[in-house]
């Protein structure tokens, strides 16, 4: 099973919402890093603008250490307790969500 940090997972989700869901994980992470400074300016260009905006806001909250309550159609993440157990730290695992679940 491939593992990502919480920030990497959110970066992938933001790239997916922009329209890069067919790219590799590495390509999506690289795209996020390259565009990180001007994501708000790209909302209208996204394939899924509302989901893209929600992802950007979730990333901003994580970077501030705030909880996010972020819903997602595909995966849910959880942090390893040895790293503090919160979404902003540690390694996370991905799994398919159930209807109504959120991060």
C-alpha cells in the first residue's frame, strides 16, 4: 500500500479536482508544488471548482494546525498515532470512504 503524508494527500486531491486525476501521484504532487502560491487564482480553471476550492481551504487549515472536517468521495486518511495522531502530522493511509464519511 502506498502511503502519503496528510499534506501530500490533500495536494493530490487538489490536483485531482483541478483535472489531473489521470496523472501519476508524483506528477500531481509536483504540479501542486509548482502552483502552490497561486491556487486561489486558478479556481475558475479547475474541472471541479467547488472541490478544488474546498481542498485549497482544507490545506490552508491544515497548515495552521486547524481541524478541517473535509469530505471526500474517494479516500479517507488517518495519521499514525506515534506521530501525534492529528491530520497535520505523520504518515497517513488511504482507503475507500463510505457514504457520508468525512475527514
